[in-house]
C-alpha cells in the first residue's frame, strides 16, 4: 500500500513534533482510518517533502517529522495555462489534470464568451475551491510544489502577466503545434478559449500582442480537452 501524502499549510521543518491541522487530522484518522504509528509523507508546497509518523492522542493528531527529502517531480520548464473559464465541473477537471500534468500556473480568463461569471464572495469561494483541488491533486500525484492559480482576469490582463512563448489554440491557427514549439526555451504559455471559443476581438488582441495561433490536429477539441492535451504534448515534445 502506498504511503499516504498530506499537504500541510504551515511551513515544515525537519526533526520536530507538530500538531496536524484539524481538517488534515480528520482526513487522516476519520476518512482514511490511519492508526497511530502510521508512516506518512508531509509537504508544505515549498519543495521537497518530509517523512513523518502519526501519534494519535484522542482528537489530537501529532506527527513526528523526519529529515527533509529533496524530492520534486516538476517539469524542467515553466508551463502556464491561460484557460477561458468553463462552466459546471469542467474547470474542476481542468485544474485537477493540469496539476497532474505538471502545469506551473493556471490563469482563469473571464472571456467574453465564458458562461460562468464570477465576482465578489462567489469568486473568492470558487478560488478557494480550485486551490483545494490543487492540494488534493498534488497529494495524489506526488508533486511537492503547488500549482499557482491566479485570480481571474479579462484576456488583456492575463496577457500582461506572461513572459516567454505564448500560443493560443484555434482550429484555424496558422501553425502546427509541434512547429510552434521550436522557439521555446524554458517558458511556455498556452491559451485556450471557453466553450464558445475566443471572440473576434480577443483573437485580434492576441495577434496584436504577437501571439501565434496554433492547430492541434485536424479535430476540434472541447475546452476541457484542448489545454490538457497541449500541455501533455508540450512536456513530451520539449523533453521537459
């Protein structure tokens, strides 16, 4: 049975005893039913991980933390996904799988054709939900650094945050995806529209900013497929 992994929101240090946060303790003891003396792995998102042993004392769960292990499974380059906000559970799926594929950062874009509109408390709640998915996906897949999720912005605001090569996926793109990757060194940004695609104004803005439209095969991919497929292909083709 694989050793359970847990994200600890507080900075960890080697060779100490800590009390696990209530939510983490509940998951370990009430959900996974781990007994006292169980060996686990803890990480705090700053890189590397720590072996630990649980000591359950009633409702309090302590952990004896061992030495830091410099274990990371990040891509060699920085991959950012700029995703037009999708509706329903599609964004949850995109966030989870982006973590598994090694995406460094995800920027949700409030595109003109996005069905889901977020603001105020609803936005804060959704961001917290997505970041919780990042944590659980990182626990599952072995990442010790958390994928960053930035606050949603219009496309112009999202583009202002970028550096490196930026490609936007479009069925009528003028370049093949594999060819467009030839100029990539260590930073790649992939832009994917929402269900209705990018508007003409957004496409014009992207082109004025020097972004290249790319095709990804002869088929039209759904928004929840396109970015993930390109991220997986980019990691392989670039040798990251």
